[in-house]
C-alpha cells in the first residue's frame, strides 16, 4: 500500500520469497533422501511452491513461513542422521528444532514427535552417549533462550493463554470450511487420500511422523476459538504440515503412471495455483475484507460484541461469502492490481522483466527434468 514505508515494502518483497524458496529446496533434498528420482523430487518441490497456499504466503512476512522452513530443515537433518548415523546431523537437527520453538511455540508439537523417533533411533545404535549429547545440548541452549525471552516479555518463564472451541468444528473447518479449509485452498493436497497409502509401503516411520504431526496440529488448533487464523489465506496454522503432505505424493507419482492420475494431479495443481494467484495479484486483506470494524468488505457482516473478531460465521462456512469467492469475483470484475513491479515500471517493462527472469528458468528446468539428465544425476549419486 502507498502508506507502507520502503523498508517494510522491501521486507515483504524479500523475506517471504527467499524463505519459501529455501523451504522448496529443502523439500527437494528431503525427497532425494527417500531415493525418489531427480525428476519426481523436483516436480513435488515445484508443486509445493506454486500449487499450495505456500505460494500465497511467500508474499507475506508471517512467522509460519519461517517456522515451516526450520521444521523442514530439522527433518532433513533427521533423515541424514538416520542414513549416515553422523552426530553432526544431530547438532544441526537440535538447533533447527530449538529455533522452531523460538519462532512459534506451537512448533513443540513437531519437536516432541521427532524427538521420540530420534531417541528411538539413537538408543538402538552405537555411540548412544555421543549422539544424545549432540542432540540435547542444542535443544538445551534454545530452551534457555525460550525461557529467558518469556521471562523478559511476561515476567514468568512460561506464559500463554488459549480460548477453547469445539474441537470437531475447528478441525473440520481447518480442512474443509469454504472460507479457510486447507483442502479447499490447496486442492492438490486431496491426493493424500491416495498418496499416504503408497508412501506407507515406502517408509513406515516417516508415514507415522507425518500422520501424528497432522493429527496433532488439527487437535491443537482445532481447539482454539481462532482456529481459522484470519485474516489470512486458507488455514494459516497448517502451513508447516503442507510439505509433509506433499512428500507422499512423490511415491504415488512413481508408482502410479496412468494418464488419469497424472491428469488429476495437474488439474488439482492448476486450481490451487489459480487460487493462490488471486491472493498474489491483489490486496485481499484490504479490498475483500475491508477495514476491521468497517461497513465495507467481509468485515462488515460481523457485529462487535456478537461475533468474535468481527467475523460473521457466514464468511467461514459458506462459499457465497467466502474470501476465495469474493477474491475471484473482484479479480474479474474490478481488479486492483497489487504488484510492486507493475506500479514501479508499468505494464510493458514488467512483462519484459518477468519474461527475462522466467524464460531461462523454465528452459533450465526443462533440461533438468529430461530423462537423459535424470539418468545423469542418478549415476552421479551412485
């Protein structure tokens, strides 16, 4: 917006895309640890980056973007430790887990789950004391920092408050509500009902980590009055689980070679990319939602003192008043373009800049995923 200062504008333009790009690269690397082909791994990484709400959140500076990266990083080092049994991976994993909790306290859900699997692996192999020390020291350092930060902020070592909500309503809303549902805003994730079965045959331990983490997030956030995380695009609180819902898709892509399955992935991906594009090209929080407590936009349906956060339930539970529906309608009826390059250079120069950046990248990607190149990478690794 015109009222934003240049430093804030730069932060939003640089922070989100950079962190999301790093997360995508880490996801690619994780896929490779499961011996998925180079082509499959890069396909899943790009599907994550452009067909889920991760693309929309790449334009924000929200903490869920950063914590998604640190959680992915911790899991990558977990996978490296499982395959190599090198304690250096535990040190990096411990710091990544610790920083995740420092960024968002709800990351403790993933930390607790991964620690169980890590300890199980450590205790059944050699060098138990060395590996335990390598893992626990970084976690201890981050724990001390966490407690100190809480003490400075609140005057106590542990401080938080939660407002409860019917868990079955919140959990269902996180997944399927028209205004915030994860499967509505990122339909590519509907493939989990197929891919999880394929992935279970590939790696049972990782399968259980993903399922338990997914269930943990649904239970934790589904029990909150603010489970929707508004104003945001889809289920903001579930952003960290999305990469772990995409990894099983790699197993399905390699096991299911039928045209119908490939077509399903492409169609669902295209729909999800279109939905995120609706967020990226316009200021949804301003032109669709309107000012908080104002008489325009979706906020205007809320009544102070009656609806929590001035959010009328119809914006959550109906497609007619969903932010997704209204964003699409606004884009096609009265688009207010919110692209920094367009405002800075105008349409012609913006098109040339975008083509100049994307064309070489597309050509490079095409060469990388070619069968000949894929064979080259496989042989090089062997």
